[in-house]
C-alpha cells in the first residue's frame, strides 16, 4: 500500500463506529513525506478520532491505515517511537519548568543520557526558548506554551508530527511564529499532519482535506479545492450596516427574490455567493437600498478558502 518513500501516511476505507454512531465513515487519503497536510472540519466531524487511529490509540472498526509503511492496527508499538503528537489540550506540567518538562518527555521517549542534553538544547533552540529554561510553564504566555509543547513533541526527532488544533486560543502573532516553526520542521524532512479551524493557517498547508460528519468532502491543494468545490462567484459588499444587510439578503434569498447560494458576514464586509453574479449584482443592490442600506462598494472577488469551506459545510 505504501508507495516507496513518497507516501508517509495512507488510509483506505478508514471507519470508526461507537455503537450506532459513525464518527469516521470510510475515508481515503494519503500524506506525502515532508508536507504539511491540513485536516479541517467543525467540532465533532471526526478529526481527533482520525488522529487517534493513526497513532494506534484507537482501533478502527473497518479499513486500514499505514504510517511510515507500518500497518497501524497490527504494529502500533513500532510507530509510536517514530511519531510526535501534540493534543488539543495543553499536555505539559504547569508546576515544572521548561527544562524539567523537556527532560520528562525526553525520558518518556526513552532517550539515553548520552544524547539527552543535545536533544534538549536542540528543542530549546528550535522553539526559541533559550534563556527561559528555568521559567515555570504556568508563567509562560499561550504562544510560548505552544512552542514548548511542540518542542516536547519533537524532542525524540520524529519523522511525522500530529498536531490537533495546536494554536487554538493563541494570538495571531504567536500563531504565525508557530507556523514558522512548522515550516522549519518540514524543511528538515518532517511530515506534519495538523487539524485547525483557522482558515488563514489552512492556506499555508501544502494540501488539505475537509471532513464533515465523518466523511471527506474535499481534498487537494487550497487552489484545487477553491476551483473544484466553489459553486458560483463571490460578491464582496461594504455596507454601512453589515448585520442588517445580511438579514435583508437572507430574507430575499428565502423568499425566492434572489437566487443566492450563501450570505455571510466577514468582519465589516458581507460576502454573497451566486452563479453568474453579474446578473444578480443590481438586484442585490436594489434589495439593500429598498431597506435603506447603502451597499457601499461592491466587487466580485476570488473566493477565499473560508468562502469555500462554509459552502462545503452547508452543502
């Protein structure tokens, strides 16, 4: 099933049922060596369950999974020393210092004393934590805590790293710095499998998969998914009252006056999706003006990944 050294992870018909509930429904995908593969979906869509099966922590009900050419179901113990995992929940010990946490995880991964110091220094340097070795983890900001968690996850130099919502709740500047670390890892040949709900992060993945209710509904590069999955064009509107504008346009959509696919608010802007937008642009402006809303600037734009993701999830 594994294609030489090119494919690092491959799933075929991967399924997990809990009683009558199907968490993951026969999904197929592969991840290439040295790429960042993004796994996107709403809460409860099957992302974490899939990661747990890939790590051998959860047995699939049906289907197969290989990581680094090793069948996970048959030999989970052979996979674990070669992969790293960073969970959704912060998994380090707040009462320990940065250095103590790294030593603990290095010991847990079975690193010998001969290489322990070297690996800890390497993790500190990678995470930019030099000079913070004796700071208690509870005293670190969210961004630095995430860097430490990543350092602990890769201290044994794994070939594949699984990251489950690694930057949830972290400020944008820290998220950007964290992704710089991921690109550094990829530059060294590490494969990264990451779940995220931040669309700006998803744009930085080499390839993506969208999962909903346990089923894969899109897979490919961001550009491929935009091209293949987006029905219609996106009209970006800058009205004076975006919340009211959304309601007015949704009312017109439901009443059948405007054949719109989607109406969503993006900060102070409104995105409207419809086929052949040039035909509907005047009608949209008229609906807004009829409700005493100045539509402001209106322009057809290239769909963002968030536009496509919302369209796919609603579909």
